[in-house]
C-alpha cells in the first residue's frame, strides 16, 4: 500500500481541492521531510516493489524502515544519488507504515501523485533480465519481432536455465503497472543483488515468454495512455529504457492528456487480461478503481475484497 497524505479536499463527487503530501529530500546526506500541496510542487516519484519487507535499520535513515534487504541496500547506496537533492515521494519514507488507515487513505491520491511528478524513478529488482540479455537481443528496434525474441529465448534456454530467476516485480505486480502508465517520464534504475538473498529457480522458456508478454503489455498501456502509436519502432524507447536502465518520455509525443483519476476503456481491458498480483486482494480495487467518481471508504482496511468491490 502507498501513503504520505494530509488531505484538505472537499467532500462530494468530483470535488477537487488542495491535496497535500509528505515529500522527502536529502540535504547534506541527511533525509528531510516536509508537506507540500501536490499540484504546485516540483518533485520525483519512486515506483518499486516491496518484496519480502521486514523492519530494518537502514544506514543513513533515522527511523526503522519496512523494507526488503535488497531495497535497503539500494536506499543505503544509490537512492541519494538517484534523486540528487530533489524532493521526492516514496511510500516507505512518506507514510507511517505502522498506521494501516493512513496507508489506505492515500490510495485515492496515487494517480495524482504519479501523474504530476516531474519524473518517476522505477526501481527494478536484481532478478529478471540481465546485461547479457541485452546483448542477446541485438537490434532493440526489432524487439517484438520474432527474430529478436527468439534470440532472447534461446539465450535463456542455453545459458541461464538452472541458476536465474527471470521474474521482475515491476512486470508482475499491480501497483507498479498503475504507477508507470500514469507517468509521462520514466527513469529505470536497478537494485544490486544482496549476497544473502535467495535466488529461486524457474523454467526459463516459460518465464521468459511471460516476462516478454508482460513487458509488451506494459509498453502498450504506457503508450496508449497518451495515444502514442506504439507500433512505431521509434516509440520503442520504453523498451530500450527498461533494458538499459535509461529514460523514456512521452512528453511532446502525446495527442491527449487524460484527466486525473480517470481510467480509459483500454486501461480496463489491460487490467482484465493482466496476470499481475498484489499482496492484498483489496489492492486490485484501490489501485485500479480510484477516479473522480469513486473514493475508498474510511474503513477500507477492514473490508474484504468482495465488500470493497460492491462498494
């Protein structure tokens, strides 16, 4: 779940008032936190997968954080350099993770947080496609053509069958999907593997094909959100940025900019065929449904998936 909210909005369907969120930044290596009105502040947003989150003391942070070992290592060694002194929003840091009500309350504002951010930093896990996969692909402009995909699948069959987990959290979880398609500019970064981290083994042929399908679906959804002709090779910048940890932006390429919190028919269709999962069933409602016509009830954290769906 996501968080970091001080809400001044008016009651009523479609009412739009000032929404404040907690933002962080590093000042001389120390983390500062302040509250800002979201639509009048320049900031970055961090999209990531929680993984196996536990309470850890993370070097450089005053409070214990609910975070995986791999993400803790990323925050200790890379986060400060990635945000480079800019204000940023990251759920782990911008919400009291001891308070489940606060975590639920922020859900309706997640679309606005990511759509208004200057840039979304997407943190890939250490598992999944590796540097050698990029070399095996060859011509990235032909990635979704059979030849390029066949080279990638053959690489996994021959080289990585017995010792690598191809699953990537940003390609298999609900929240990153929603956060990415709402973001006009994306910067992909990657965690380094924690030496104490278990590496699960999966069938490489099956996993590789599913990962490519998931990447294709995410690429299409991000492009169609702004009516980009995603079949054009020139617009494969998203795929290139994903594999090479680069930047992709649809600013200047869009023919429309959707209203905040409004899901399109295409997006519902993407969600309907998605194989993504969430830690809590209610996340499917809280991540996908929030819009100008729906607000999650205050007691959403006490409701079952069925109750929240009927609501």
